C-alpha cells in the first residue's frame, strides 16, 4: 500500500482504474528504499498508461515522462503525425525505381540500410 502518493486518478483524462502500484526496493537486499526524510519512492499506474511518481527528495508527486496518458491529445497528435511520416517514407521508398523490390521491402520493414 502506498503511503505518500495520494492521486487516485489520471490528471490528464480522469481515468481512475489503477493497474499497478510499486514501491522502489534496493536491488541487492530487496528491502524498501527509504529516503533520509523517511519517505519512499512510490509509483501508481493507471489503465490509460499514465504513471505518477512520488519523489521523496521534493516531497511531491510528478507525472512520469515515459509512461504517459494514451488519451492525451498531444500524444494522439504525435502518433498521428508519426503514422503520416511512415506513410510518406514508405511511399518515397516505393518511388525509388532503380532499386530492387527485395531491398525496398527490406527498407520498409525497418531492417536498416545494410545491403
Ligand atoms: Zn489518462
């Protein structure tokens, strides 16, 4: 059970379905790590993907920068732009008339530039 982290829903979309709660442990001893102020590093993750971390160094919670809300409009826009970019790159690869189809497929499957 988390002691410090009080957020019960995603601040971006309001999702309150908790899918994970973690308390950071020492790698070797597996005991719960305790800051000198007595607080612990805690994380709560919601179904939408957003994680919130309790940072004992500052006695406050922060949104995780890697596990972010999938309902966030900025995130959705970023994904949409990526899909458009992929389609444009694939179209460009198809336009390379001097290149054999096997290599075009190799490129489109993201296998790098090696021949
Ligand atoms: Zn969310």
